């Protein structure tokens, strides 16, 4: 097979340059005879091996589907298909060229688009999906990589290769590839293999919206099985819980778009678009400012937050209070019934029990963790006084309880690890005050062999019945 930069022609189209290379297809910018504007061509080469025969049949079916869907769809927010060519060893789709970027470029917390742009983009997607369904087409693979947007927020949904033609009633037509779609964006009914309607695309679009608002997916897991379980059974966190710039009215839209109950989900794209338009006019464009990363960088340097993802550090800043406290201030009092804890970002504190100093703690250390972990009796076991001016991250127990599952679990793990480390240090400190330990008579480790009573020794005679 020729390299992507060696191809000069694809059919009658002269290749200008390669635009991208995927796992199964390459995309090229090309000139079309009799057409002034360039076109984009998605090309797939079919393998000749026997082991690839089934995959080749599937790819051909995908291309045939996309070509058939193209003849049904003509909408400003759906990529226009000019031609579909299916040959023995290759297939290609000729489509309009859009000088835009995939929405996947804007799904990380540090690359999020302003809220008003996100709402406008998803609003257009809603109308496009509503139109597609009225033509009898369900996309089935809505995800950020399948949505293009340019600098003017012109939106184009592409890749209708997995689309379901609702006009056909054939069972083989609707299920020719089991599990189509991208798992993280699939609806519960799609995962279960249930019959699909337009609401499955609206669920997937709700996941895209969540991703664009927060920089993360509503459901995250270490493996596909756990992810599938969460999509079917778990409730997602709300966007405002993760990104404080998201208004509560957007939470309601996300909650409805991600409803597991089909009867409670949006009925169509127009209905979801209407709710988005109401939020759009509540958002003042000039209010958006870039995130201040100064405090984020400070947390990233602390040992306690080692292993936290950047998105989780943003959440930590949201659920906690950043405080600057002068020297000689009583931060915590022994015996008080409190369960909040905190992390020292700058400075040093002294920890004492009664009138005796236990230790001094500095940058990156936790204070108050035992009262938090002791749920049955949340009482301060020691007093804490600032020795120098400190910067202190104050974490409220109630606020942490509302954090996302991932953030909460990381806190729990690190707090327990801190408590164990300090208990070990306390054991060593106490040993210096104790009596001399008793010396055992034998210094080697005692090994005990266990004999199985129901298995007689090899040289034992078999028992005889009377």
C-alpha cells in the first residue's frame, strides 16, 4: 500500500495533501473536476487476507450505509456527501471540506471553550440531529471526534457510517454490527442492545455537552466492564459540581439528557435546543475569563496531591477554601468536635497534646485527618498552632462528600495513608520510652507444618474393617 503522502489521485480526484490518518481510513484534501472548492476524501483500503474478510464486509457495509444516508440528509450542520465509491479493494467517500477542528480538541479542562460557545455549538447539534431523525436517520456514534467546529462556530456532524435507517424494519439492518458506537458515549439502551430511537443520539450529545463543560466524562472507569455498569446503573455528577462557572440551569439539561429512563429524557432535539437557548441568554459573553492556574500549580507540587489528575485538582480548589493565616493562631483545639481537615501549602505549624509538643508540620502535610477519619467520634485529638504565616487549604467534610467519586476516593486513600504513616512514626517514638524488649530463646522464625488429618502417612497400613 502506498504511503498517504505518495497518493496522487483517488479516482478522478487529484490529491492536494493528506489531512489525517486513522486506524481504518485516511483523509485527503483533493481537487474535484468542475468544482471550485476543494473536497475531503475518506479512503479505506481493504485487506486481502482470509482473516480480514469479515472486517472487509463490515467496512463495505459502513460505506454503503454512509452513502445511503448522504442522499437523505441536507442540513447546514451535517457534512454534505458528494459521492460514494465502493470498489473491490478500496472505498472512498467524497465530502465537503470544512476547515475546522474536532470537538475532541476542547474536552480537557485547560482547553475548554467559553460557556456561551459550548451552548451555541451543542444547540446546532440538537437541531441537526432533530432534522436527521425526521428523515429517518439515527447517527448512533455521536462523540466529540465526529463533530467539527470552525472559528466562527460553524458546526458539522460527520461520520454517519454507523447510522440506523429507521425506515427499514429489517432486524439485520439495525443490528448488523453489535456494539456500534463509542462506549463512553453510548446510551444505556444502546449498551443493552435494545431498539433505538432518536433519544440515543440525544443521550450521547448530553455526554458530549458534559465533556465540553467539565473537561471529563460523566462516567469514568478502569475498564470497559466497570464503565458499562456505571452507564447503566450510576447517576452522573452535575457539571456545576466540577466546574463552578457552569450555572445550575445547565445541570437540569444534563440531568434530563442523561436520563436512563427513556420517558424522562428529551423527546427530540428541538426540545433540548429550546432549553439550551434559555440558558444561552442567561450567559454574558464578556464574563468568561481564562482560568487562574497559580493555585493549581501550588497544589501540584505538594506530596499529598501526587496522583491527582489535573481535573481533580481543579475540583479540590472548588470544594475547599484557600486561606492565609498569620503566625501564633490556634488552628485546631484539642477536644473540639470538628471533622474538617486541611493541607499546609506554605508555612509551618506545631501540633501538641496537653502542653507537650508532638511534632511540627510543614509544606504538603495534612492536619486534622484523624477527626475526619473517626466518623463515630469526630473530635480533635491534638491542638494545632501556626508557627509562621501559612497558606492553608481548608477542606470541609460536607463539601468533600459532594465531590465526584474519583476525587473523594483519592482523598480517602491519601488520608488513610497519612494516618498509617504517622501511627508507624508514633510507634517508633514510643519505643524509645518503653522497657527493654524480652529476648526470645530462639532467634529463627518458627515454622509450623500442618498435617492433613484425613491423609495417613505414606508408610501407614490401610485400615481393615472388622
